[in-house]
């Protein structure tokens, strides 16, 4: 039976925090809908102390921001975007349009159509999340989205040069220097100067995630992406240092970022906990990571790999790092996760920044029913049908007529009956099923 050597906050404490966030977001969305640009400006001043004459960047502004970067920075951004774009293109190749004759004279098909307009949010509060621009903007561009607007908060009172470069190099058509719920609201609801989009994508803090949740339906979203979660599944093929490093590497995202170790070795569990205490004293972001570890960290010791698998599927973590003597077995059998990182040679940071897979992944157990952001999220698979012969129309019409009457849909049945009469030469009385 699984034993917990360390636990974090209980579910009730987490729910209370969520309720407070929900109320704040409701008020902000209502304000933006009512007052438009004026609300956006006031909110940006309030939360970011930033209220420029124009939130959109001009070509001159973009050039000025990019000029502040070293050539090496530009090269590194380009390298990461090449990896992400290459993988997205390979994923897109898996999406095929379809047209098939299912019965003589009956043609069915589907087309994969890109969303017309997408808003890409790039977090930049505690850390400038440059990689999030790659993940959303580059992937949307590969999908064929016609209009991409990308927004990130100011950093120390100005556009962050590297985020601006990543947005621009990734293919954003419009760039906003605007953060938080006000940015998401402006892109989804629209204002006097911001034309609304059809879909919102990108990670963010708890407030941004809640805003996306409340706006879902009015616009599409990629997924519900809350605070970063990481799970390390390990046995004694690795040591406490690498486990501790991989846990803290994600705990530094924020004070509410869960970091969990599942192992079948109590020895490794205790070594990892000791290493975490040692590394927290060295880590420059240790204050944030410590709070995350103390409030949301867990250590679970299991009796077997099968029990480790069961616990991992129950937790359904955003990031799952597997370092065992049977990594491929976990790949074959795990069903609930956002992204999987197999073996000690890889890690979540590779996926977050550069390796090519997308780092916008489901949290809060959403991995039970969805994967992460990928090129297919920007595509609508839309069906069509056509009937080429009189015989096929009359034949399908007869079945349709009877099935509609079985449900009591007389008007539906008449749509079928009129085809039976015209194309099949049958005398079907109005309001009756074709026999």
C-alpha cells in the first residue's frame, strides 16, 4: 500500500484559494466588457503600473526591442523555434483531409480548417516566459491561422525584448504589451482597438487560467492550464540529487506549483527529501520553490512499479518525469498525464524550452480527457456530404424518413420524403413515413 512521507495542502484549502480567484476574474471581465479600452488601461496601470499611449507595438518598436538582444540570443530563439516548428509540421502531416464513397453515389468527407484568429497569451510576471511564445505563436503559424495576436505583460515597465523577439520571429501579426486577465479579456471580448479573436491559447497564472475558463464558449481555448505541476517517478536506478533537482526545477514556477515524488524505495525518498533541503539553500529562486515544496510537495512510497503506475494515473500530473529500470513500460501503460519525459537524460526543462514538444499542457487532472497544445488544436475538423445519384438520394431518404418518424420529427421526415418523391418516384403521403 502506498505511504505518504510528505503531503501538501488539503483539497479544501486549495478550493478556498480558487474561489477567491474566481470572484476577482468575474469582476475584471465584466469591467472590460462594459468599458473596453478604458478598463484595460486602468487595469494595466493598477496591476502592472503600465499605461502607454498605445499597447500595440509598431514595427519600429519591435526593431528597437530586438536590437537590445545579443546575436546569440536571437540564434537561440531561432533554434528553439525551428525545433518546435519542425515537430508541429510533422504533427500536421498526421491530419489528413478525407473523402470517401461510403455507399454507391454517397460521398462523405472532412476538411481540417485552421481557426481564423487566435490570441496567444505569453506569461511574464515572475519570469519572462519566452518559450511560451514559441509554443503558441509558432504552432499557430504552422497550422495556418490567418491572424495571430500575441500579448505579454510589461517587464520592469517596458516590453521584454526577448519575448517581443520570440513573438515576432514566430510569426505574430499583432503584438500587445498587456498582461493578466485584462489581456485575455481584451483579446476574447474585444475593445475599441482590439479586434476579438476566435480562440485563446497559452499558459498563465491562476487568474489567467480562470479567465480562460470563464470565457470558454464565447471563444475556444486550448485547455485549462493552471499552476505548473511536476511528478517524478523513480526507482534506485537514479539518486536523490537528480530527483530533487527535477522537482525543484519546476517548483520554482510559483508558490502553488505541486511537485511530487513517487518511488518504490524509501531510501531514495528520504535521500531526495534531504537533497531538496540542501538545494533550496543554494537555489536563487529557493524562496518560491520552498513555499511550493512545503505547501504542495508530496512524497509517496509504493510497494511495486504497478502501484507507482496506479498512483501516477490517479494524480494525472502535467509533467511526468520517469527514471526507472522500465521507462518504456510506463510509456506503454500510463494513461493520465500532460507530457512524459523518459529517462534521466531528458527532463521537463528540455520540453519547456527547446526540444520541440509543446509545453502548454493540461493541469488539475485535465490530462484525463485532453492532451496538450499541438497543431491540431488550431484546426477544426469539419465534415461534409454530397449525394451524386437519384437512386442514392431516394434510398437514404427512405431510411431517414422512417427513423425521423420513430423520433416524432415529422418536419425532419419531410426533408427525406420530398427526395423520395422527386428522385425515387414514390408516392409518400405528407407527414407519413416512407414504407
